[in-house]
């Protein structure tokens, strides 16, 4: 076997997988070039601070609400046609923003493109589970997560260059034109290269009806995940405040810390995916959940740049088994309802966890220590719960869901 074939085999780079990764880069780059600067664009168009708050609240709400319909349409139409639909909707949103340079039009257009990841994630995860053999499923999810980091890092840089060259209004508007062009190329690539998948004619459009098909092991993973996400979201918006206002970290140092976090995540992705596919997924998810819990505790005792480096390495290690967790969701979901179940999982999780974003502010007003220790407590509870009650596929094979 030649070296290229060995690489393709190790990473599971089949034709549909390559097309999926190309789509992630193209759409993601368009998103991050333009969407990251949406608040600046709103202000430049006269929208004011309230329009920025509206955009942020809408983003969080739609990210939760779009997950389930994303799964339903993927099951009902098949992955290829569902991705076509999602791409066309996103392109329509970009077109509104490009043609109508008013802040109200930006809000309307954002409804169609701002939560692309949320609505397309069930379809992409379902595609990975169908085109990758079981022993390469975690690697497939990991490649998706890893490749997503490329536009996340590069997009804002390119968007910043556009603003510096053409100003806020014209630069961001040109960025949306670039996002539209890359989305159109992505649409062509995915439709030419992605293999069609069977549709699920009995796809369930009622999340309450679909809930009864969720297996008991998947429900226990969901409970643990919710508790752990409370640990993430309670201090999430206040991490930068802790670093810059409560301590002596400069904005440049904070940027370096963020880079350290991302580099840590990237370095652990591939080896963890390989080991998880060769052994069992549960241990890697447990370690990930404990890392979620550990970050706010380490951050609480970090008052220098050196200590912050350690804290942000821990924060990067929360990605240790994140692709493994997504692969485990697909393993534990019923075979004929994987996309719909993935969407339901994220709908329930994100709606419940959104409460933490509000609760975190009240806890911070009491004191930063109360906020961070409460987050640590939730994370420890979630990690401990999954350690005791969580199951792997090999432990739950053959069991159905109970209501």
C-alpha cells in the first residue's frame, strides 16, 4: 500500500468525507470572515447596542431551536438533499444582507445564516456515521472538528483585513459577498461528490414523540452533558473579565492564551480519536467531562500569566473527547433515526443550558469565586454521574430505549 493510501485509510478519507470537509472549510470560512464582525456592521449601519443584544440573543435561541429541524430534514430528505436545502437557505440570508444595507435587513438575513452549524450538524454527523465504518467513526467526527478550526482561525484575520482596506461598512459587505461565493462553491462540491443516503420516510417531526425512541444510555449521556455544560456556560462570558479586569492580563496576552487553548485542542484530537476507535469511548468522554469541571477551579487560583497558561491548557483539554462524545451519540441513537435523534439531543441540551448563561451573571454579582466554584460543582456532578451511570456501545448493544 502506498503512503497516500495509508494516510487515506488512517483518516478515513473517502470521497464523501473529503467533500464534507471541503464544505466545512468553505462555509466556515465564509461564516467567520463576515459573521464574526456582524456586531460592528450593525453599529456601522446605525443599529445601536440593542440591535447587537438582539443578534446575540437570537443566535443562542436559534442555535438551540434549529438542531431538531436540522435532524428531521436530514432523515426525511436524505443528507445530500438536506445539505442542499440548508445551503440555499444560508445563501438567501447572505443575499438579503448584501442587497439591503440596513441594520433591520441584517437581522432578518441573520435568521437564515447565523445558525448554519446548528442546523447542519445533525446531517453532517449522520453522514459521517453512514459513510465511515464503525471502527473509524470517531476519527471521522474528529476530522470534522479539526477541519472546522481552520476557518475559525483564518476567517477573522481575513475579515479584519477587509475592514482595514475598505472600512467597516464596505469591508464587511464585501466579506458577505465572499461568504456567498464560497457557499455557492460549497454547494456545487457537496452535490457533485457526496453520495446520496437513504431517506427515512417515517422521520418524526414531533420532538416529544421522538423522545420515546431515545435509548436509556443516550439519556444518561444527555443528563451528564447538561450538567457539564452548566460548568462551561456559567462562567463563559466572564472569563475575559476575570483575566483582564480582575487580574493583570493584557488583551494581547489573552489572545495568546486563546491560541494556546486552540493549539492544545488540535494536538489531542487525532491521537484520542485513534485510541477511542481502537478501545472504548466512555473513558475519553469521562476525562473530557472532568476537564470541563476542572477549568473554572484552576482559573479561580490563576492570577499570573504563567498560571493562566496552565488554566487555558486545561480549557483546551475539554476538547479531549468531544468528537468521541459526538460519535457516541451516533452509536447510541437508533439506526433509522440518527440525524433526528442527534438534533433532539442538542435541542434539549441547549435549551436547558441556556439558563446557565443568565444564572452566571447573578452568581458573578455575588462574587467571581461563587460563580467559578458553582461551575466547578456542576461539572464535577456531571462527570461523576457519567462515570458511574454512563455506558459505551458495547455495554448497551441490543438494548432499546425506554420511555
